[in-house]
């Protein structure tokens, strides 16, 4: 088993903390009043786009796709009627641009990230979040859009890779 760690030091004023990760990086976290850094719950979304983005780009590079622009975004719904204010659903959208992007390569890269490789997506999907993994390909005659797979909520992380993806764009 691998052990990861972080330490949060209260710096004030308000609710400002400096967090030092186990890999030695520092991040300032704050609440809306101080606004000196992201909110802790926003960092879950940062982790989601960073994790899946690294997966998808790595896979597309291995598939020799010439990507001139890649962007991944996440928009999540957070309940506000009671605490804890958990995320309930999210849309992850991959925008891939290049001269001859293969749609099947993009779909497969997103599917593998969502169901096998991205630890953050697996943890969110195992909890309360239903995640829609979508794409948009630019650079051809017309944009191509689709949804690859939906994961969560309460998904078994070990069974995710065994699901059949929704490949009917």
C-alpha cells in the first residue's frame, strides 16, 4: 500500500491555510471571505481535470494523434440544501483539436481514463457523483461531439473497467 500525506497550517486571517503536499508543493486554501486561494472542495475538481487530462493526453500521444490544442473542463452540481454540500453530478468535457483527430482514439482514451486509470474519477464515482464524460473534436470539417461513458454514483472502482461504454455519441 502507498501512503500519501498533506499537512495544512492555519495562516489566517479568516480561514486561510497553507497546505504542503507529500511531494513538497504548497497550495494556499481559503474560504469565500478571504479568497486568497481555492476552496478545498474545488480542489476535488482540480484533481479530476488534472488526472483525466494527463491520462487522455498520454493515451492520445501513444496513439500518435497530432493534438494542437487540448482542454478538459469539469462543471459540477453541489447540493446547497444541507451540509455537507457534496457534489451530486458532474460533466467532464474534453476538447481536442488537431488536423486529423480520430474520433475512436478520443473515445477510447476518455473511456480508459474514466473507467480504468483516473483515481480521482474512480473515487468521485464511488461516492455520490454521477460523472458524464464527454468530448468535442475540432479541426475537421465540422465539430464532432459525444458522450463516452457515465460513471457513478456508488460505482465499484474495481468493476468500472468491466462496464460497456456508451459509444453511441
